[in-house]
C-alpha cells in the first residue's frame, strides 16, 4: 500500500480545474434528461462535451470500460454502461462523470428523478444526498477516514437503508483511483488520518433493501441483489487547514426541464 499523495498549490489548481469541468459536464448532461432519452445519448453528450473542453473522459477504456460516462438506473448501483436503455417516467438515474484535464482527474456524480417518482424513491435519493453532505462535514485535518464512514453508515442505517460495501470512495489526482480507500461504512477513529492537501472522493451508494450486489454478465453493471432501488452521490474533496473544499461543487441546473425541490433533489419534468 503506497502513501497518500499530498498535492501542492499548483497541483491543487490542476485538480480544481478538472473538477470544475467534471461538475459542469454533469450539470449540462442533466439538462438533457427526460423520459424517452437513452443512456447512450447521455454518453454521446458527455463524450463530445469533454473533448470540446480539451479534456478526456476517464472511464473510456479504463480497465476495459467501453463508454465515457457511467449511467446507473433504478436497481443499478454503479458502473451502468450507456446503451439503448430509455428513461421512463418514474426512473431514478445516477450520472457519474470523470474528466481528465491536463492530467488531473475530477470525479462527480448525482442521482436525478425522472418525472413523477414514487415517495419511496424520492426518500432514498434524499437520504443518499444528505449522507454525502454529512460525510463531507467530517473532513478536516486530523479527522480519520473512519469518521466519514461511520457518520454515513449511522445516518443511512437509522433510516432503514443499507450502505454498499463492495465499492468505496478513493484518492485521485494524476491517477483515477489512488490511496486512500474511503469506505462508507466503518468505525469512528479508524483508518488513515486526514492531512491538508489530500484529495479524495466520497461517494456513498445507498440501497433500499440489502447491501449485497451482483455484477451482470457485461462484467461492469453492479445491481442490487434483491432488485430494489439504489442511489448514489459523489464529490471530489480537498482537505484544507480549516476543513475541506468541495472541488466538484456546481451550479445547480435550473434551466430547461431540470429543477431543484426544497429538499435539494434534482427533478426532471415528465412533460
Ligand atoms: N467514476 C467511478 C468512481 O466514482 C468509477 C467508474 S470506473 C469505470 O470511482 F470504468 F466504470 F468508468
Ligand atoms: Co469516484
Ligand atoms: Co465517479
């Protein structure tokens, strides 16, 4: 296990730019969402937008991943492969964008509500979003990775949901995935101590039912073992002397069909 890389000032500036591009790409992709859109159309957009910005989509060919973005609908936990699947009224979809700009990685995802979504789906997405925010609030120098994990797990399980174990947040920089691993379940006071200049993601995946998953025959798509819903939100974080900076914070897309409700959820009109 190698050391956690501390980024210097100019490296942080590189991270900031890559993260802002990833966030902007996600916000723009969200504006396309509507029933009838295929996940392939999201991929086409993210691919073109990324190249036009002078960047590269990190997922494409990453360990053989065939597309430029991950699109995970309903029971898909993560690593959904864009294709012919068409969004339906009532779906939830996570779009996970990772951009590489001048060699630096920015990684961000959010789950969106398509049209009229069930109260159960809405509640799951809301809890998942809040669990990320709660995790982010634990980040400061001398806190530990386990403090983030425990805060998220306690919050999620208190609401009757489960936290996915098989996938974790991760350090990133020149590499897509580097130390540390950032689990979303665990004990307070455990794990590596955070230091100013570390950059990593927090990206809780929260299931309506059991935490167990299956991988489809495509070798990528992770689905809930019980077929129930799963949601995810992700930000790339920089540890600062006073706490942290959310490098992938973005302007909420308020135009076209996407709006934000009072619970902070991003909604795409059915019409
Ligand atoms: N963006 C995902 C993450 O948050 C990783 C996707 S790997 C891919 O870590 F190959 F599926 F793109
Ligand atoms: Co990530
Ligand atoms: Co991601």
